[in-house]
C-alpha cells in the first residue's frame, strides 16, 4: 500500500530548480532510501513533504489525503516526523524536555478552548500534563538507552547521542512515517551498525522509514527500495541490487566516461 | 542623615519601582525572545488596560467598604489584564503577523504606528486630563520603628512577586511554557513537534500584555491614568530588558529591579538632580550597549546567517 506519494513535485528558487517534477512513492512498512549526489534535491524534497517549504507545483498525498503546502505542525499531527542532517535539537533544553516536546500536542487538546483558556488550563494542570508527557518521553529515551541522561542539556551530549535523541524526539510524536536526513553522518562504523539495528527496530514497530544517506553500505544493507535523485530529478528506483546495476545511477555518481 | 532607616526607605522605594519596571520589561523580552522584535506599543497596551481597570473599579466600587474595596480593586485589575491580553493578541494579529516575513524594520515601524494610534485613541475617547484612581485602602504609611512603609508599596511587592513566581513556573514547568521556550529556540523544529507556533506567539503577547496592565494599574494609584502614562515607563522598562539581556526572562526581572534601585539611589545618595532622574536609565543603556551589549544575563550570540 502506498503511504506517501508525490506527483510532479517541483520546487524552484527563482531560476534554480531544486526539485523538478519528482514522482516519489513510499510503500507502507518498507525502509525507503533516497540517494543522489550532493545538491540533487534530497533535503529539498524532505522539506517540501514535511511542510517546512512550499512546493512551486505538484502535489503530496499522505494516507490518501492531499497535504501539499500544509503547515508543518499540521503535517506533524497527521503522523509525519523527521530529523535533520545538521542535528536540530533544542540545545538549551534538557534531554527529557526535548523528547517531552514531541508529546506537546498529544496532551491537553481535548476541548476546543481559546488561547487564554488553554494557557490557564496549562498553568493549573501543570503537574498532570507534565507527568503524562514525562512518562511517554521516558519510554522513548529508554528505547535508545538514554534514560541516564534525562537532565543533561541537549548540547552537552556526545554527537552520537545527539543523533539518537533527535530520532527519539521525532518518534515521540508517534509518527506513521519517519524521515531521517543523513542519520549516519559523522558516525564511526560501530555507531553506524548500531544505527542500522535501531532503524530495523523502528520498522518493526510498524513505522515506515525514509532515509537520505551517503553511506552506501548502510543504504544497500537496510533499504527495501531505493530512489535516486540527480539534478532534482528522479532518475531511478528499485531494489538495492537493481540500483547497483543501473547505468544511469553509476553515471550520476561517477560521471560519464567521456566527460 | 545616612541612617539605616533612610537606606531601608530608599531600598523599599527602589524595589517597588524596580518591580514595576520588571513586570513591564517581561513583555518586551518575551516577545523579543520569540520574534526578535521590539513591541513599541507595549507601553500603550499598559495604558489601555489601566483605563479599563479604572472604569471597572469606579463602576463596581460604589459604597463598598474595607476589605470589599480591595476585592473590587483586584477584580478590576483582572478585567484590565484580560482586556490588555486580548488587545495585545489583536494587535499582533493585525499589525505584526502579516509583516513577519517582511524586513525587520517593517514590524518595528508598524509598532510605533500602533503606539500613536492607541494613545491618540485614548486621548480622543477619554480626554487628556489624567484620571485619579482611588486607593482601595487607607494609604497612610505604616511605621515600623524608624521605617515607614505604605500599604501601596507592600501591595506592589506582593503582586510583583506573585506574578514573577507564577510566570517562572509557567515558563519552566508547564507544557505551554516548554513550547514557548522551544519556539524561541527554533521555530521550524517547534512546528515539526506539532507546536502551533502562531498560537504560542499569540499567548506570548497575551501574557506580556496582561503583566503590563498589572503594572500600569498598580502605578496608576500614584501617577493617575492618562493617555501617555505608558510612554516613559515603557521606554525605561525596555531599557531594563536590554540591561538584563533582551530575550532572557530572568534578565528582565533582574534588569528591572536593578534599574529601579539605581534610579532611586542615584537621586537619594549620589545627588543626581531629580529633574534628571529619567536620564539615568538611558545613560545606563548606552553604557551597557558599549560594554556588554548582550546584557547582564544575556549570552553573546553568534549572528545566524
């Protein structure tokens, strides 16, 4: 079943077309890899799907609903979460607070109260809301074995833990689809191995994963299907072995022989 | 001269004045923390809330006596706070939000415009003559040995402390407070946590405006209510926010109280002429901008590209 689908998705910045008429499909339950040389438009595609950027043209369908150009917070609430290539934690907040924020919208949204009423309610039911959020956050922190670091400021964590924390925070929003932007960047081989196990574990929870990655070993090992972008265009998709043999892909990465 | 009692007297005056500055400075700093924008209409929002509070108080006070006038006073203050909160949110929505993606100068100019509109509107509707707000209690000083404290000062200190503690709890502990901090750190990522950033901004304006109205209503007992009552006090509170480190909640509290103390002791002990009292704040502003531009509690921030 198709979980997410873009049709002729285009994003141009002035004259520069970063993503050009891309048809991209994500099958539910699979791990999808998105690869391509630097500047191929991978992150732009992520941004346009998750609502941080608005496509110039084309559509994005998620669970059969058109989500093109919707607010990032709306898309998050519908079940799409993501991480960033250059980790974007709330550095001045604690580890626990970072993950608790992922629970923000799951709490205290029962009544259609106004702004002032919401603020007052949040003030007077502080303890209750806090404990619900904390309990859930701790669950995700223990998933990554980070429970012992709860009160540490996010910025003080070692790099590898920061990556894990960002994934934990994304998972706390209970997504059905998780986008990971270069999760293995800067990791050593042991950390990358651990990450592969984690991603498989996330899939086993029923969460569909899409990842941008330059580490080919990881991509070929873990992905069920791969899409290749080059110069903003979708040039190939298929299983890892199909992609490895695809001449267009080889050319994109290595350049034409006569070039 | 120079006795302990006199020192304590000035300390009390400085703390109450500083508490008022701090309450107003919080609104500037909270909005700046999230939008990197100075709401120059903040002082006028204070003024509008004070007027509404005054009208409500005059209407319900009637022949009430003793304890009940105090209840009526706080009830009126609450109405003034709510009015300012709603006004603050409305101004944000109409005059600032549409300009969020414009140059940084645009909302600033818009704020100055809103400030003029509000003070002229008040002058037109209610006249420029100041209106007296009656004390809800007998304000003759209470003598504790050599020290004289007015009930008004005690009330200001109590209200300021309660407000600050409540705000600090709200920001640090509540779900929405966390969302506010997250929004001020990184709006995009906050959105990806499902946080409705527009709503958080509205709530920030509401809280800041309500705190300003509280401060306005409290000082109205002494300075009365008039269309430009928020201008100088607002500007000085802005200085306090910058001194403490704009964008930093604790900084606004510290900056406000410090400014109140310096003004009071500057006149009382250093012999700065009373007529120059209002210049003290701005001299401090210039010194801070030269020596520690990020403010006392602010962190030197690398300019984001």
